C-alpha cells in the first residue's frame, strides 16, 4: 500500500513502473526455465502467462493479475519473494520489486556474478598509494589493505583480523591513535549503527561478545547504546618516524558488494601529512621502518 506521505502522482508513477517491470520480467522467463511445457504454437508471446506465474508462486490468479495491472492492493514480503523466485529476479531486482510495491526492501545481497570482485578492489586500493586504504567486511574484518595501511596503521597478517578488536586490543594501533579516549566512543557508536541495520545477524553478536570479554572499556562504551552513522572521520595518528599524521577516513560502499566497506584515508593539509606519507612508503622510509622507534 502507498504510504500516507506519497503523493497521488508519485503513487501512479510507482504503480505504472510496477506494472511494466512485472510484464517485462515475465516475458523473459521461458516455460522451460520455469519447469513447464512451452505449449508449442499455442503461445502468442514469449515468456510465462500470468496464470502460470500465479500457480508457480502459489497465489491467486486474480490477485497476481491485479498486482501486474498496478492496482493498489495489499502485498506481503512472502508473496513478493515467491513472485521474485518464479520470475528469476536478481537480488537487486528483488529489492526493486519491494520498492515498487511500497514495502521496505530486504537487506542488500551480493549477486553470484559479483562475488569475485576482489582483484578489481585490490587495484583500487593500490591505486590510492601512497595513502592508506583498506577493505572491511560487514563485521569490520579486514579483507584487503595496501602497503601504506600496513606501514601507517600497522596492519599485518599477524595483527587481529577485526578492525574493532584491533582498536581496543592492539597496543601498536592504540599507541598511534591520538586522543584515543575521544575517538573510541565514536567508533563503538558506528559499529552499533552497523549492527542495528542487521538485527538478526549473529556475526555482529559474536564480535561484540568477544570484545566484551577482552576489553572492559569496550563493554562500558557498548552499554551507552550510542548510534552514529559511518561516513567520514578525522584521524590523528602518531607515527614514530614522522610524527603526527592528519587524515580523513572515508567509508565507501560498492552497491554490487554490499557486504564490503572501502576505507580511504585522505591526507589533510596540516602537518605536511601528504609529504610524510609519501616518504614513509618510499624506499628510504621503508628502510627506516625496519628499525622502528618504540611507541
């Protein structure tokens, strides 16, 4: 049903789009793909008939006809999922169907053809050199990082795989975050915001339970129940070789991979940060990192 705030014009446009979308996708599914005989010459148009979609989805023929006609009828997520299955909709198309039917869309999913994108994402963060960049999954586990992130943020195969766990338990990372006590509440509030978008996902619960057992500071901040959206954070990092680095960390999402977050660190004008980062990743800077100063 249309919401009370939806204008008559917007509603008419939405229902017209729903009609055209369903007709278009129904025409793309052959009877053979749906497990039905094709009917030979009896079919005047390609694709499934309306009554076939209704039967395969387990809904009334009249109801599906009204849906495809763009009538303002009540729909449920279960029925839309059944229709999406019969019409062989992709995850993105299924979300689009929900929007056209005026229902809250399900959480984004990664389509099978988009799962192998890591090589392209690796090229993206490597192209961000000499500035730090890394990629996290939905639970803030590190997926990929460039050399600058290893040098500046201390990311390595031996460090904790989860960025939130590292923030509270990794002594090297903690020592490099200036004003750690001021930053920590924001970090926890942003992770809680990510959790709130996926309330039934046990992966978030496992990270929280692990950290509560490891860090009393995290446990206390988690109990505050603060919420902040992820986006941009100003960071001050203390590096033993070059001093203070001022960067802006920006979280980006790729629609085709909603399970991943790209974090790009952009140098701010203060403290000659860009020049310091360029030196750190240079051969001279890398040699200096082989003999790090304590801190």
